[in-house]
C-alpha cells in the first residue's frame, strides 16, 4: 500500500521575472514501511517537494498536483488547521544543520517536552481507574533519548543546542520526530554536514527505526553513494523533474536514464581501475539556473543522447515499477515498453 | 563566561581612564588656582586629582559652595527618573506594535506602524517639546508644563529621585506630592518616549522578522505548532537580545534628548543644571557631569551585557565584546 | 491589552493630580525676574519691589489707593512744626517683627528701628552704610541727603525728622519704596555674628508675610506672619515662581501653575482679554520708552538734526507693532498723570518730508551711518527693543538715512555706553518715585552719568539750574511753572524722543480677589483671597 502517492506535482513560483515552474510534473510513490531515497543535486528541488508535502510553502507558490494522497487523506483538500494536525502526528521532518533548527534559547529538555503528546484529561482519569501509572514526562523523554542512542541523557537534556555537537543535535531532532510515532519521517539531507562516523551512526539509527517500528522514511540526499546502501527504493530528480524511480536493485543493476548512469558512475570505488590523477566522470555543463530552465526534458542541453525530440516533455514509462521519463532510455532486450500508467 | 566578564571589565577600565584624563584636563582648565602644587608635574597632579575623586571630594560649586558631587548626582538622578518613566511607557506601547509589524510584514498594519515610527524619527526633539508645552492649553487638558514639581511642595532632597523623595515625605503631604510629581512628568516623558517608541518599533520589527526567517521557527512550523504558539514560545525570547543590544548603543542619545527636554520643561535635572552652571560661570560642573554621565553609561553598559548573558545563552559563548 | 490597562492606570493617576489653583491657602505668583535683593532700599528693580515692599515690610506712611491721601502705616499720626522744617511722627505700639528660624525678636517695633532704617542711608559712617552697595547709586542718596538733616529719637515711640529746609515732600518720600522699616535688633544681631550682609538677603520686617526660603532656581517662599498688626493674611503660603519666558508664564497661568502673573507678552493681550477664566488688569506707570540722541557726538550736536529725525519716526506704527495695547503713545517724557505735566505741550508729528528738508538744510551728511544701540533682552519699558530698532531703521531709510543696529548683551552694552561710542540708544526709564525730579534728573542732569540714565550726555547750565532750584523750591505753584518751562526746553532741544508710556499688566485667575498693584511700589498680596472653585 502506498503511504504517499504524489502524481504530477507542479510548483510555480512567481518571481520578478514572472512565473517560474520549479517543479515540473514530479511523481513520487512511497511504499509503506520502506526507506525511500530521493536523490538529486543541490537545487534540484528536493526540499521544495518536501515542503509542498508538509504544506509549508509560501503564499506566492502555486502548488498543483493530480494526486497528493497520504494514505487515504487527500492533502490538497485539507484546511490549514487540519494540515497542521497531520504534520505533528503523521509526518515528521528532520533537517540539515540540525543545530540551527533547535531553539537556541531553550534547553533540550523543554524542547523535547514541547513535542510530546499531551496527556489528555481522559487518559489521566483512566489511569487512575486502571491503576496503571502513566509514565512521567521525565521517563518518556529518557526513553526517547535512549531509543536514539544518546546514553548521557542528563547532560544532554540540561544543555543548550550550541553546546552540543551536530551529531547529538541530529539525534535529538530524530528523537523529537519520533516522539509521536509518525507514519512518515522526511529526512532532508540529515547528514550532509557531518563527518563520516556520525553519518554512519545516523543512518544506522534511521535504519533501526524503520526496521523496528516500520516507520516509512523519505530520505533526501545529494549523494547517491551514501544512501544507496540504505534505501529500498530510489527516485532521482533533476532540475525539478523526476527522471527515474524504482527499487534499489532495479536502479543499480539496470539504469535506463542517462542521468542515472552518470550518477552511478560517480560512485567512487577505490580499486585499481582508477589511475592516479585521472579525470573523474561528469556530465558536461551545469545545472540550469531557475530563470533559464530548458523546455521539455531539462537534461536536454547536457544529455549525451539528446536529440530534437527532447524539447517535449517525455512521458513516464513504467517497467514493472521501474518508472523512467526519457525519450531514449537504455532498454534491455527482454523489456518492452509498457506505457500503462497506474491510476 | 567569566572570561567574557573579565574582558568587559578590561574595556571598562581603559575607557574610564580616558574619561578621567579628559575630566582632569577640564578641571585644570576651569579652576587653575584651586589645584594644589601647581608647580608639580602633570602626572603628579593627575594622581592627586584621581585620589581626590576616588575619595569623593569633587570640589565645591562656585555658586553656592555646595559639594559638586552631591549636586551632580541629584541633578542626574532627576534625569534618570525621566528616562526611566519614558522607557517604561515607550516599551509598553512600542513592543506590541513592533511585534505586529514584524509578524505581518508588508501588510497595511505594518505600513501604518512604520509611518508612525518614521514620523517620530523625523521630528526634532526640542521642537516637539516646545509644541507639547502648548498642547495642553489647546486641548484643554490641565497638565502642568513647567517645573519638576509644584513649588507648593517642599520636598527635602534625599535620594535625588524625586518620586522616591515624595514618598519619603509622605507624612507631610500624604500622596499629593507624589501624584503632583507624576503629573509633572507626564508631558516630558511622553515627548522622550516618542523617540524611544520609534527606536523600539524599528528594532523589534527587524528582530522579529529575522527570527521568523530562522530555521528553528521553520522547524516549529514543521512540528505542527500554530503561529500564536510559535510566537509566544520561541520567537519572543529569541528576538529580545538584539533589541537590548541595540538599545544599549542608544543610551547616550536618550540621555542627551532627556537633557534637552528638561531644559524646555524646566525640570531640575542635569540639562538645566549644566546650562545654568555655564551661564553663571561655574565651570567645574563640566568635568563633574562628564564623570557622572559617562560613568553611568559605562556601568549600565556592563549591566546590560550581564543581563544579555543571563537571558541569551548564545551570548554566553561569545568571547569578544561587540 | 496590557497597554490599554497601563494607559488607563496612568489616566487614573493623573486624575489624582490636584491643580495648584484649587489650594486655597497657597498663592503662586509668577514674576519675570529674580529679585536682586530683599531690600528695596538698595535695589530698585521692579522684581525686588514686587517681592518685598508690600510683602515683607511696612513704611511709616502709605498712600491710600483710592483717595490718594497719606494714611498711617507704622506711624499712627504726625505733625509738622510751624515753619515746616521738621516733622514729628508717633509710632504704632505692639507691632511684632517677623519670627523666623534665623531670628527671634524680643521686643516690639520702636523708634530705634526707624532711626536705623534711615540712618543707614544717610550716615556715611553707619556700619551698614556700605554693606551690599555695589555702586554709589543716585537713588540711594537722593531723597534724603538733600532733604533730611537728622532724625532724632524723642522717646521709644516718637521720632522727629529735621529737614534741611522747609519742604513738603517728606511724606511722599516716606511712603516710597525705600521708606521700609527694618529691625535694628536683627541688624545688631547680624553685626555681632559677623554677617551684616545677610540683612538684605535674609530679611526681617513687620509686613504681612515673612521670608521662608529662597531657592537658586528662582522660587521664593513666604509664610504669613501670624502676629501681623494688620491682621493675619488669608493666604498662608505665598510663593514666587520666577518664569522668564512670557509665553510660558501665560501657559502656566492657564494650566493653574500660576495664580497671578505680570508682564504678559503684548502680542497675547488680545487673546488674554477675551479668555473668560483670566482677568487682565492694567495700571498706567510713569515708565517711558525713549530713543536718546548722543548730544555730544556729531551730527547730533545740532538740535535741528535731532528735531528732524524726530519728525521722521512713525511713532504710532511702532507702538502698535511692538507694544500692541500695552503702552500708550506719548509726546512727552513725563507721564500724563504727573502733576507737573504740561497740557500744552506740542504733539509729535510724523512728517518725513519736513524731516528730509530739515536734514538737507542743516547739512546732514547722508553718507554717515548712524548707529542705533539696543539691549538684547526685553525690559519693563520695551518688550522688544530690537524690533523697535528695526522699525526706526526702516523709517530712517525712507528719508535716505542709513543706520546700523547694534544689539548687545548687558555687560557689553554697559562698556559701550561708558565709552560714548554710539550715536543713538534705544532705552527707557523706570520710575518709582512720584516726584518729576526723579524723571528729569537722571535724564538731563550734568551730574548724571550715562549709566545712571543720561544717555544723551546732556549738560546745559540752564537745565541744571532749573532742576536744582526747583527741587528745593518751597512754593508749589512755582515748582509747577518751573517744570513746565523745563518741558518746553526739552521739547525744543529734543535730546530724547519719547516713544511710549508703558502700562503695567497683571493677569490672574478669576478666583482671585483683593489684589492691589501700585505702579510705584509694586504688587500687594496682603488682602488677596482665593474664592473656592465651583
């Protein structure tokens, strides 16, 4: 069952130069209980999609989509209030540079306390009857911190954000994110600013959460290599367009889009095949800037297979769950184009 | 944190030293014949002067032979009283307005509030003070426009803060003198608070806007908090330190405006005292005023820094003074 | 929210503020200047007179404001001897001096006090003669050195004044502002303590109010004298709150911070007169604003030049523009109320053509720039000297005479006057003695210096002779005739151009009654009563 089903999401931002279509008919389908990686370079629009899901966009954005469903709820039809309720309970988000996303004037204890589900009067009443003691706030917070792997909880709780390292701050953020047992956690480049050891710790934590509590995780990243071990499904996005999407095996073993191939080739494997001071593989050119977006397939100017027909938007092709938007995909022999689209 | 305090104190000592040298030069220039050992070198005279200052002997006024220190402190206390009342009034009005303006940037409310703030910035203080002396007459409001307190009340000077002194003299006059003093302060403090309101609105609006753009507020939105909750729980406390920091820099401007207003309204504070001293030729008032007023500003700077350190955990980490 | 709450609190607090004008036992008077001392014998400015004459002291006789007759004050009755060369005064008994925290009297008022008060002025060897005397002021000496030879104590309550020769003006002199009676006991007290100068700054008298304290910022406080022989005054606390700015004075009157004030700005007289809550009262004074020509400097040595310039001035415009309704245009130096006023004096005319003609006829050098010297501050006889000078300058310009206005602050002005380096000077004279001699002598006498009043540096034997002989002339009719003659000479010679006779205006709240103002001796609060506000 798809937890999050987004079809043809488009975001237009009105700037001084007119309306710019920053996200162009992106589609994303997240399977419940999986870790889904959304990979794209900086500026490709990953955070925008995340914001659109949460409804945190500015007033001058126009968000349109054919479908935007969270489970059975249509996100586009919710009022602001209902949206807010969902955000705390069902979807949680963790960010890059976690220290700056914590309130610098408050101790960690009070910040975590803020997100805990409040004990309603009914529960208190019931607990008195049932003689089962409700856990005190202290207890619950301590448990949360232990869950995310912070051993010295007393020290951490009594500290301010600027006294803690990025790694601990990220764990705290994750703790706050899972406090309400959300069904989806969106992780916006959570480890981009960290060194390798902490990075491994965070990923391990996310993996554990996913395994133990079946929390779906949408992991945004700009580094194909770092998430490739972790994700069950991967979607690649280039300049606001989703180019390829599929399971990990499908993407790694049979990449069809030229961009995906380029990404895979950039994963460095330190074996003897790379000679000293040799040039690393890249696609020629740069990401187009927002006011000079190419028409049609936006990889066009840089794509090695580009031809005239690339000025129109390619239709997404679906090969057993491996979705690709390209006019000239790399096709295996025993794959035939299947243009059926799931409704 | 102690490190920071220590550096701060260091700065204080250096500034205080420079000020004392200036005061010494002024004293020397204004009363050449009252300094002992005029033949001795300047350094020795300076040392003698500093020891006299530290012992509390600041010289006698040439008008009425009262000790200068007492006169200066009494006059300055009255100025401080005015500043204090104006500050409180200004905060009560300006901070809510600034918050509204900051939260609703570029809305009609924002433009309205900023217009008020700009008007306050554009009007010169002395002109406004003079207009305000005529205002009650025009509007028919019976507020006093002259003097610090009605001459009917004879309040012995105990602390220099006339509001306190009127309360101390309550057995003679009950609370009449207190209310009279308050009434005399209403018009001057509203003129001073107009300037303060301008400053505080601008600072608050800027600070709130900056805080609203920050990451933790975005995270708070993502957590599902409502705007009101975010403002009260996260924004206010974080917006305060830059406001206080900027206000500290404005302290000397506030005091000089207060002195101008005092002259217009004939309040017996340091403005009137300095002006009449210079007119009468009592030039010893100049170094006294420099030491008292600058000393006060230095000390309050430090207190504000300490206050900032208490309320804002980020500042506790900073090593350098800005 | 919170703001509204706090604002309401403040409003409520200001409701507790009681306006001073509602306090019935206190009276606040706002004069223009601080008094120079508390003894009208040594200071003659109107501020000192207002502060002291009627408040702190009594005199031997005083003038009834309605009948203008001499009535008893500290002297119950008096008699003259046959050849009018001596007066005997019988003093009032059981009169108490003030008791303050710096002096307690142990006896009633008696003849010793009278003798002390006057001998201080007469006797050059008196221990108090030179105390607090800054200059050898003409007024200090004039009335008595010429008039009184000696004062003799007959007994404790009888005093005899022996005059130099027969003279009728003694009573007028004793009723003047310098006839105040001090306490001899207090003077001895101070002398023994070594502080004789305090007699003029910590005064003791017999008047209805006693001195309480004086603050440097200009506030003088008086307390009512409980044992005043004329009955304790209604007002207990009398406060003088000096406010130099006349607009502010009026504002304070309206806001209730002043009950009574003097010298409103002439430009505001109209608004004040239509304001129903303010009562405006005016009395004519003998103070005159005038423009003096330096008669020892060319070209003003010639009387025709002086006359010519007099024709060139549009007096009415000046009076309207500068004084508004606070002064009356005048053609003579002497006020119309004076008994020596010559009703047949010629009117001043504004005839610029005639002026120009006369100037040309007398060889006036039109390239000459005339200096007009004025003081910077306003004074009791001219609210705006600079504006007056500008108007005069414009009038002169119309007939082709160029002039330069030099306005100086007080100290520099005195230096310039003393040096004689000026052509004309805008000034006035402030008169507190009824006798016409006190107007003419400082203006015209050869003995009077520039700073004493003779800014025209006038000296003519004819005038001097007239002045001196008339002063001592016993025959009243002859005196009048002499003064008429003097005024004729003044008109022809024109050493001074009279601009206006000023009125003294006092304004007070409508709940005040019983206020008396005397042009010569100052304001009198003795009978003031505050009616309860409705």
